[in-house]
C-alpha cells in the first residue's frame, strides 16, 4: 500500500475532531449524571437516618407539629414533627402563586397581543431586571417595607405567611411572566386570524382562543413559579418569623422547610438527631421538587396530545 492509499484510509482531521467532541460530551453528561445521583443519594441517606437510626416514626414526622429534636418530649421521645413547616411552605407557595398568576398573565397578554413593539421592548428589560435581583435584597425590602406595613394594618409582629407570600409574589412574577409570554407566542397566528375573520372582537379572541390554546403552557409556568417559591430560603427566612409552629392565620409567625434548614443547619452536629432531622426536611424538599417536575411533564404531555 503506497502513501496515497494510506492517507485515504486514515481518519481525517474532521473525524478526529468529531470523536473528541463526542468524548467530551459523553464525559460531561456522565459527570452531570453522577453528580445528580450522588446528591440525591447523599440527601436520601442522611434524611432516612432519622427513621432508620434514630427510630423516629415517619407518621409522627409528617403528622405532628412539635419540633424540638434536641430534647425529649412529654412522651419520652424527641419531638420531630414537620407538619407545621410543611403546611407553612404550601401556604406561602400557593398564596404567592395566587397573587402572581393574574399579574403575570395580564403582563404577558399585554406584551404579546396589545402592546406596540416598542412597549414590549421596554418591558422586557424590566422583567429581566427582576430576575437578576438577589434574594437577600428581596428579603431586606420585605423586612423594612412589607413587615412594617402588615404590622400597621393587621397588627401583631408583621411576620408570617402573608409577608412571605408578598415577597415571593415579586420573586416568582418574572418567571411566570416569561414562560407565559413564550406559551402565548407559540399559539399559531392562524388561530387569531380565524377568530377575527369570524367576527370575534380582539378581547374575545384573546380570552376564548389564545388563552385557552396556551393554557398548558401557562399552567407549566405557574408550576415552575411554585417550584421556585417552595425552594426559596433566604428571602422567606427574613420575613416569615422563624417559629416552628402551625400558622393560625396569615400574620402569625411560622417557619417553612427552607427557613428552618437555613436557620438551624449551622447549629447542629453531623450524625446527631437534630442534624438528621434537618436532612429529613431536605429530603421532603427534594421529593417536592420531583413532584413539581413530574407535574410539568404531565401538563406538557397533555398539551401535546391536545395539539
């Protein structure tokens, strides 16, 4: 075989480059998968230690509200009840989503259907700016503005579910708005033209055609916003009150799963029951993240079936 034939059968530079690219991609994907599995396994091992090593009942953990893992309660067992924090987390998340969804949909409809191009270009940086503000800034504003306002209107300390929900409302608003804008833009223009050709007004077209066609995407946006609200820690911790008790109203101090984790994790010793109990709270948060992701997939699949 001469030199020319050898060159013809040898891999080219482009082939070597393609192989290197595939190898690098495979290594990166493998690293991400290993990292994800490692994080889930680490949280699961430490979170389940409360039940396997410290012999705390799972039922008591999920249904009781007394939280004092470092001391023995009247029944002779440590008080490891997370119900108060679970209830507070859902209350803050649902209330924030209830506040944010109408505003997000209204802004998205205005930007995609009503505003001139110049107006939409002006609003887009505002939404992006809200995304870039750090959580501690939102929490500090809530602490010096929202909490005193609630205190002056409703009385009490001002800390509680309502303060946390208002802060989270502002934080998740750009997330829901951006995803809703994307879902509205994906509605085919033929839907609009057909509705207007049949004699429908602009508002009737928006309400009865566009919003209904984009409903799966809007629901996905709301779930994404709720997922972010449920996992937010620092901003909520600054305005919620950090009292591990079941909230009796919207202005009574309480604690969420995330606020309890951030406020107590540094005060516990690894391997002890108080530390394991906090890892169990982290495991609940992880499971909720999985549930939110499953909901997003289900909503997305239903939307594709309708199309």
